[in-house]
C-alpha cells in the first residue's frame, strides 16, 4: 500500500466524528489528503473527535445523513474523488430500542450517499462500511464468506444487510457509477471509544473507577481487532479500485483464527494489561435481546486479492487500548498518541 496516493486527494468521510471515523480522518490528514467530514453533531460530552484536534485540520460539515438536500450540496460543492461511508447507527442494543432510527439511518442514509455518488462525476472510488453481522448467523464454527446469505437477525444487523442489498442494486442498475466496495469488518477495539454497550469502553469506565467490569455475554466469540486493522484495509481497497475498477466487490476484514476470542477472554486480557486490581464478573442476562454467540469471518478473499494480512494480535490490540486510555486519564496528548500508533502500525504493515 502506498499512502502517498492520498496526498492531495479530495476525500469525503461520512460519520467522521465517530470512533472509527475520527481514526480514519486522522490517518488521511497525516497522509496529506484534503478531507471533508459530514456528520451529525455529537451530543457526547466526551468524544475522540473533540480530543484529537483533527477538526481544525479538515472541513467539517454538520448534517444528518438522511438530509439528502444538504448531503447533495456537500458533494456538489466539494467534488470528492474518494468517499468513505461510515455514518451509521452502530449499536446492536440501540437497534432494539429504536428500530426506526436504526433502519432509517443505515438504509436511507446509504441510499442518499449512493445517489449523491451517482450525481457526482468527480467520484472515482467508494467504500461502504457495513459489518460482520450482515450474514445469516448459523453459529457455525468456521468463518463466513462473502457469498454467504445476507440476513442479519436484529434491527441493526438486518439494516446493514439491507444497506448492502441497496448498494448491490445500484451497482447493477447504473452504469455510470465509480467502483464501489462494501467492507465487512469485525468488532473493533481501540483507544478513544466512548460508546455505550461496547465491551472495551465498559471495561475502561469500570476499571478507571475501581469497579468490577460487568460482562453480559462472556462466552460469545467475536472477531475482535484493533481499529487500525480495518481502517487501513478500507484505504487499501479504495486505492486499488481507484485505478482498477474490477477489484470492486465485497470484502471481509477480520483477525486471524487464533485471535477470535470470547468476550470473557478479551476482558481477562484487558484486566491483565490494566492491572490495579481490575476484575470482571459474569452477569449473563436471562431474556436479554438476541446477540450471536459465535461469529467468525473468512478473510481469504481480502488476502488473495490485495495481499492483505492482519498485523496486530489481540494481545497487542489490548495493550494499545490500555496505553491510550491511561494516557487519556492522565491528561496526555492524545493527538500525538494517535500519530504514534498510526506510525507504529504503518511500520509493521508496510
């Protein structure tokens, strides 16, 4: 991968104020891209976007992904060359609580982006970010492949399956589209995630207060990976299909088999790295909303097509999380820490 490809490129990132969006924006800024971010206003008192300082280095547009008129004006005015669509309602449990918002944001939001792309000839490469949960989960012990059935169980997962179906329809129906790929990543972890109902943020909040970590699904297996793993994969896909449209497709992005661990194993590893008496307790919930018990990805297509490989083990990923969060709690320079982690990953990857 050649990050100099992005120097001077006009890149539009939807959902850039989110956890993954902020890390992606930081990478692009460091690479010399001209970045425009489009996202709703964050209601959080704390967000990685605010702490990173990246807002001063990009054009920042506040808007709803379902506000087509504003999104279309943004595309028309900025004339992006590359688009990364991350804007979404990303939490499984919130999908149960507010299915209308979840389906609207994840399906209609994606449709709005695709239509803006169709109307903007400057766009040469698009990556639509979905999830590993788009598949019909049969609790198989082997990883899902890109040609397996899309049929997410819960509103969040199903809305992402639908977003992929919308994308596939657009690609079949309109011949003037640029290369568009869908990227299906596993569960990401990393410093600066403040989301509710995500295991690592829950770990940090509890451990920093000296409280036990509550784990509701300790035996669920997930493809946990550091956030930089899928982000650099997205960048790789966008770069390669820019010059070779035949590479556009659907790609799984996950860890190696040995790094697919249970939630309990992940939390135990976190406690080991955190120290200071960190501990967790099993609070498995009876009658809780359905969540998959076993989920793995087969990433052979991504490896074969692009020569991509995961670079950081689950242990290394947790080490990076703990280092980042302890620095944050101590009032350290998070922008510099992000730069250092990105550089370290690039040195390992390239």
